[in-house]
């Protein structure tokens, strides 16, 4: 079933390229892929931190290279996100004026590449599937985009190509850092080698920095963020939905899957650097977002800004905060896809997304106004919507934190500053909602019609997922927490012992609170309830 989820959109894309009906084939593939992901979700074994539904095909035994796929709680959440957003994006695409078959094929290649990367247990295919998804992104923006689309396409391509090259160097060094007898592309084998201390502390520092920069560029970590707002403003709405909602999360997934479990000493060494950069995402980019005068640019910058919260959860390296980071990855993917979808419809109907040209659209498009409002309230972390659960777990987990032992430490300062990001995001999101949908309706917009019934289906899907995930986050928390529990407990105890000895005192290890040490869910599950 995992293989079906990966290859269904890829095979459908190939069929479309050879002449199959584009929209019908893409919709059918999206529905089937989403159904397969729901099956995996329903059949998932809770409380297990290992991979399930594992399938492996040997490719090069001498290199220990095999095509291996499987899911644990972390990868299943990412696959579910990808299938939901893919279905919504394909549904929203509608009729395409030129090269319709190529457009839908590119969308499905992005989806298949993202799902393949999330479900791969082999480093080679983890990287290769992501690269498969990057090429269609360039074509979709450059051919079907808006505004200065060619410049935006080249900019995103150059940035992401550099990030991918740096990431490739880091992955090669990671593979070579393991002793020859234990060397493997299998992520499980690398985790076992890291658990035995076979990756030296010095190697961890160098590899982690390369992975942080490579993944950081792909995620738009400050100051490598300038490609994202322009690309999303120029991209067709379905492309912005897929890239901002799904593909950009590959870098965050990579840090959670590789950098923290395999390179704990490297993560600890570069903690201060990452905290400074993520605060740039939250504070600096947040203030830049307030200054935007167009809805599409505002949404692009807001997507960059919210990555800072997820980086904060990853940097703190506690079960609570990292579980919250995964929750927020899923929630942000849904909310930003919803917002870009509505913005794309507004661009089609009005021809502009300048705030001063809009206003009062909720009177003539009440369903669109309501749906956009749900996206806005989710983005600012309103309780009852999915983003709230993720953000509050990140804030509690980061404030409690891990690497430091005593006193008012770095993560507590960072958490206090990051809380101001909630205020900033509230300002620009509510301002955008008021400018576009509230107030007096201009004469030129009085004849606009609301979203047709067909488009209300994907909107309802995204809003329903946000509400369901917001009111009932516990199943997702129970699914994700065991994936982090084993290696975080061991790594944190070792690091705190090292820190204690370096200060000339032996202290009782305190990696987590009592609940976190005794159960995989621990504090995260109680907070989710």
C-alpha cells in the first residue's frame, strides 16, 4: 500500500503525458492516493516507534543500496498531508488554457516525489524523490505563472539547486562517517550506528552544519528565505498549495528524520546559531510581512515566518516540542494551502490581489470569505484549529527545553521572543482579512459570484481537516511521539551527563519530565487531551 501511494500519482502523470484525459486522470489518481493514505492511517499500529508496512528491493548489494519504503508515525503524518493537499490542489486547478496535460502531469510528479521522499527509508531515494519534485516546480512557475514568472522560476531553481547540492554533500559525509563495516544507505542502520557512538562528535558538527544549511535553504530559513515569497506570488494557486503546503516541509522532515537522531552532538553544538536564525524568521520576516500590500506576497512571507516556530520545536529537541513541530507542519500545510487556494480564486475573478483594490468581498462571496476566515484563524493559532495544538506544544516544550540545565537559558529567551510572533501574525492576518473581505464592496465587484459547488468540496476537505485535527490532536500525538522517544531519551541523557561532567559536577540526568521518561506519549498526550 505504501508503494501504491508513492507510484499512483507518478504512473498517472506518465499516462497523462502519453494522452490520457488530464483532469479526470489526475483527479482519479489523487482520490486513490488519498484513500490509500487513509487506509495506512486506519491500520497504523499505535505505540510503536519502528517502521511499518516495510517493503525492500535490493539494487546494489555491494553498496548496500536498496529501494526500501515504510512508514512510522512521522512519515505517515507527512504522507497524509501530501495526499490531502494534492487532492485539493488538483481539484482547484480546473481548466488550463495551454498545455493542460503537461500542467497536471507536473502537479502529480511533485506529489509523487514528495510522498516518495517521506516514505523512503533509504538515503539515496530519500534524496532522489525530492529532486524529482523540484524540476516540475520550475516548469509550472515559468510556464503557467503570473507576473514576473520567469525571474521567479529561475530564482527558486537557483536557490533550491544550491540547497540540494549542499544537502547532497552532507548526506555523502554522513554515509562515509560510519565505519566501513556498518556503512549503509538504510536510515535504520545509520540510526543503529549512531546509537553505538560510531559517528564521532567532530564529524557530527560538520555534517549537521551542512544538513542545516541544505535543509534550511529548502525550507526558507532566514536569511535564505527570499526565494519563497516571490515564487509563491508568481506560481499558479495549485503549485503554491503543493509547494508551500507539502514540498517545503521536506527540509523540516529531513531534520527530524536525520539530523536530530543521527547527529545529537552536532545539533547541540549549533543550537545557538539555529535559534538566532529562527528568530529572524519569526521577528524580522514577520515585520516584513506586515508591510506587504498584496495578498499573495503577504501569504508568501507568512509561510516563511511560520517556519520559525517549527524550527524552534526542532532546535529544542524535546519530545513535547518536536511532536508539536510535526503537528504544526501538518496544520500549516493545510492552512496555507487553503489560503493560497482562495487567493488564487480571487486573482482569477478580480485580476488583482492588491489590498487597496479589494474590499467587501464577503458580501458577494460569503462561502469564500468564511473559508478564508478559517484559514486566517488557523494561521494565528486560534484554539479549536490545528495550528493551536502544534504551537502550544512547541512553546511549552521549548521553554522547558533540553540542552541547558539550570537558570534562565537560551530557549526560554527564544520562546518569549517567539511569542511576539503570535501578535505579529495576528496583525497581518486580520489586516489582510479585513482589507479583502470586510468593509464596503466596490461597484466593480458587486457582480462577482461565490465559489461554485464543485470548488467547495476541496475547501470543505481542508477546513474539515483543520477542525478535526484541532479538536482531536491526540491520535496524531500518539502516532508521532514514539518515533522520537527512544533515541531522544538516550541521546539527551548522554549529552546532559557530558555537560554535567564538563562543569565539574555529577548530576542526576534530567532529559524529560517524569511522564516523558515513562511513556512514549507523556506530556504531549496529556496536553493534547
